[in-house]
C-alpha cells in the first residue's frame, strides 16, 4: 500500500526501533495490557494500525491512538500472513485454530517459534473489517485455507482461491452483503511441488491468467497444478463456472501443457496454445467443445490473440515465429503465409498496418506490415527493443542501447541523432508542457507527444552515486523533475539545470541488477534489463492515453466510489469502503515530500523526510535498536514506532 511505503525497499525497514528527536509526538499507547508483547505492526488501507501480539490482534486509530477494537481469539498471527485486500478496508490473516493459540502465551518469542508450525498445520484464514474489527469470513469451522484473492471491482466481489484437504476451491465473496456467495470445488491439488506448498504455506493461488467472462456469463480461467483427470491429462485445466451460481459449466484437462489461453469477445471463442506444440486449439467457451478448424496450425507457440483496430474485422494471432490474421467468423487464417520475424514478442495494430517487434540477444527487428501480410519495411536496430509504439512521425522504439523513430515511409531513423539509453530511462509525464520527460546517463530529453519531436534539455547532469544499474524513477512537480530511487533524490528544473542531488547510504546492500533482471524475465525478456521496470509500465500507460497529469501537491482528491456499508467516523456515519478508496486514491497523488532511510559511515540509522522542491531534510528520526518495528504513513505524514515490543508511539513528521 503506497501510503505505507512509497518506495519498494522500505519493506525491509519494518524491523527497527527509533529514537525520535525534534519531532511532534502525536500519541502514545502502552500495549502491555492488550497484546502483552507486540510481535509486529502493519497499516490497513483505511489507515488503521494493526498490532499483533501473543494475547491477540488489536487495532488503533492512526491519528489518535485510540483502541478501535481487539480480538483475543486471534493470538500468534504471523506477520507473513497479513494481506491488505485491494483498496478495501478489509484485510486477511492466518491465525492458529482455536485451542492452538493457548500455547502462545509465552510472548513474542513463542509467536516466532510457532509461526512456521502454524502455516504448515493448524491455521484458519480470517477476513476482518479493519474499521470495526468484525470478522466477515472465517474458515475456523470449515478447515479451508485462503491462498490468494482477486478483486473484481466492476462486479463488486472478491474471488478467493482456497484449499481444503488437498482440494482446490474458488469462492465468490460478495462485497454488497459482505458474505460468501458460493464456493465450488474445481479439482484436487497435485502432490509435491506447488501443490504441496498450496496446502501448507501461503504460496499464492493456482489461477494462471486473468479471469475471462463469456457472453453468457461464464467465468473462464486457466488453473495449474491440479490432479490430472483419469484420461491422463496434465496438471493444467481450463475451468468454466457460472459466475452467478458457481456451478460448473465445464472443465477440460488437456493432454499437453498449456502455453497460453486467450478469450476473444469479438467472436466469443477461446484460444489455447500448447507448450512444445504447434497445435492451436479453439474452444466454445459456453460448452467447452473443441471447435478447432483442421488448418489452424501454428509455426511456433502462441503468444496472444488480440483485436485489430476499429474498422478492421480481424483477430491478430501472435506466435513466437510470426503473426497472422484470423477471420473471427470462420476461424481461418486470412493470409496464406504468416508474416515471420525472428524472436517475435508483440504486434501493435496501427492504421498504417501492423508493427511487429522481435528482440533477440544480438539485436532487434522491427517491421511495418500491410493488411495483406506484406512487409512495407524491415529495420534492424541495435539492442533489445523492449518498448515499441506508434507516434505521429513513425514508430518510436527504445532499446537498451538506443532510441529513435522509424518513419512510416521507409523505416528510416527520423531523429538525426540517436538518443542513447544504456538502461531503462526514468519517465515522467509533464502536463504543463504536454511532453514525456526521459532521463538516463546524465542526459534529459523531452518527447513531444503531438509532433513526435524530441529535444535534449539537460546534458552532463551528474547525479550523486548513480549508474546505469540504479533504478531511477521520475515525476513532474511544480519545481521541475523529481528524480529518485530508494536512496537517491534529485531535482532538475525544466531548463535542464540540476537544483540538487543527494545520495543516502542504504541500510542494507541492494542488488539492483538482480532485482531488475528477475522482473525482466517475468515480462518475457531473455536478457538483463537495468533500471526501474516501473518505467516500462509508465511508458505503456502513456501510449494508451493514461498520462497521469501532475496533481497539486498534497491536495485531497474527491472519490465518488461507494460500495455500500457504513462505519462511524468522528461521530458521523460514513461509507466505509468509500473512505478506504478515497485514502488509497489520495496516496497515489504527488506529494511535496518523500521518505528515505539511511545509515551513515558510523553506522547511525535514520529516517528522513525530504522536501522534493529543495532537497532539504524537513524531518529526521534516528533508529537506535537492531530489531525495532515501525510503519511510515505517507498520507498523513506519520511514523508509528513500537518501542521495546510494548509501547507504540506516533510522530508527526511535518
């Protein structure tokens, strides 16, 4: 949750106690009579502070410290089981079964020693309303374990992936009634490997892809690591359930591993690619019947099936060896031969044709293909092309070596001088100038979204202790471009002048390359990418029209979503879920300040609050113990400290 930790690595800081100097103490709460000893703290989506101890689970108002509720039946809850659910004021924990928790009266050490045994054996999954403490779902009497969830906002429900005595279940939880709508067994979990983990640890669920909905209302998904059918299939299944009732519409267990599963609303059909097979299978998603035409075969493995642009009645089938168009009525290829490109990863439909991208370890090939499957031009570029998108002047590409625009006429570079990137650049959309700012390797560029032109506005801007492995991100603020990562803060104004740059020595060593490459491989890139992967998401969102303009720093955004249900707040009845969503939305807005943590050369550890416009430290808290516990609340600029596992204090940082 962003209001707790703006930067990813702040998670490692939830294990320190603080010596607070020159800060305003807002409240203090002795938890001895409640929790005995506090094992851990977390913050929920609506701001509530949760403290877990050997004597139970307790909730405090983040602004006053008042105890909102307590539950002494939830003793010894392990921290690793805590999950905030989407942007809602409910959270999930695993707790010992009744009877087992009585053995946890020995305090925090007993909690720690029991946590592993708890997860491996007697546990209950509990969903709690963080505002009221009301248990809205509890598996105590049933023996089910919740492994994962999905928030279907447009359908006002949560889908829980559950296990019970070795079987896999799906449960629909209705947010209107705050109750179970239905629960359906979909199969037995496989023995060993992930199947074993699913029945012990909270290792995530078994649904591989996004939930797909057919025209009749069936919910279709790809489930993995289930027991094969008697006919001898693999552990992969395709499951279709009636979304309203939970009844099984159909389940199929392919004899080959599934490589991909895609639903097309254009013709209400389901396309499955098999692993290590050139067979493409088409299903009727309402019946599960195989309706594959004889000639619908692949050259490689299925990557995706996407709709064409409006006005072209096609499906675009993308595979590892090329792409083709499918007639959605007959399910036949429109081209006699697929357009082949080495290392195909994506195809982008465009009014001028189709942009095909194929990055490899030796370079990349980008092609513009007409609607008949003929090449208009092919361009070989240096480096891994990890971002390709249409622009007013041509096809914009970014590789881990360079960037340019290939003109639509001949595929030649439009910019006279290459923009060279050795890592993923920091990205920020500037709504004042309607440009995208890109910064990397001491240089800053402004890319005009309307003209397609690029301007270098900053040169030889040296940031303190930054190299290509540093996962820099950026955001546009009134004063210019705030460039940051977990240990860096810098500001470059709109004229390219460096206003300040600061580096804060990390509390622990960080392997930026390992973090980046691991994420890159999950995105389908078989090469190490350096920099912040989040910048790719920003670029893709900007290309799709989500420009995320600057917001006035610290402004409260009005959110009108109301899911139902109420809670008492400051003596008034308010919509509980609306409060939570509003807080979550506000946490995403641009703030005037940022939090960092650091350890100096003498080993002194501190939390700093930095003014983004000036770089000045406007709040400092010293960390003095080896294993303290604290939470940072960036929405209300509060730091919550647990001292000696007994006293929780809240300090205002600004």
